[in-house]
């Protein structure tokens, strides 16, 4: 199972379609692209501050390793440590960037892949943010919507994690 965290802007769009389009899914765990292509991955994801910090960290690590007598191996060792850090913390850095941009954490969701996670999330999220009552012409003679049994909004479970969706 793959777990994603879902984030949306702090001030969501007015229309439901725009809100759904603005939702960002960030995978939990190790990022192989971030490991193999650490500096390029940071740039690709527009993590400018993190890119500069990573270059400075690699330079300091290379300098320290050179002072310790590893002159030939220092750049490779420093780059490997940079790769490990970005691999393990890359997705956390993306979440931090979203938080700085004003995005809010909505919910976790689990599935076999991104498409399944998106489907599970939107299946649980849409009923909670869509209007609760259908248009008046869709109501039956009793005043209830067809197939409904009152104002029950359904379970607030996304994927396999119970909790608030809003």
C-alpha cells in the first residue's frame, strides 16, 4: 500500500471542480527520483530554498571531509549524503513548501497507486463538501431526496484511515 497526504489551498476555490483540481497529493516515504537526481529533483519541484541549502550542506560536508584527509573521496561522499537526505526527506520538504504557500493538510489516503488514492479520496471528500440537499425538483413527495434517509453525511473515512475529511 502506498500512502499519500492530501493538501489544498488555505482559501479554497469557489467551485467544486477548481477545488478538486487544486488538491495536491504528496507520497509518504522515500523518493527514488529525489535520491538519484537530488539537486535536479529539488529544482524540478521548485524547492529553491532547499536547493541552496543542499548545495551549502554538500560544500560544508566536502570541506570537512577534505580536512579529515579524504581529499579524493570527499566530493563523492558529500554527494552521496546529499542523495540520502533528499531521498528520505524529499517528500517532507514538498509538504513544508506547500505549508509555506498556505496549503492545509486535508487527509491521508492509502491505495495501490496514485489513481486509486485519488479515487478513494474524492469518493469520501466530495460528499462532505458538495451541497447536502439536491435541487427541489429531485425530492420525493415526502420531502426527502430519492434514496436518502435523512441528513446522514456518511462515514468520514478516507482510504483506510478514519478521521475528519474537512
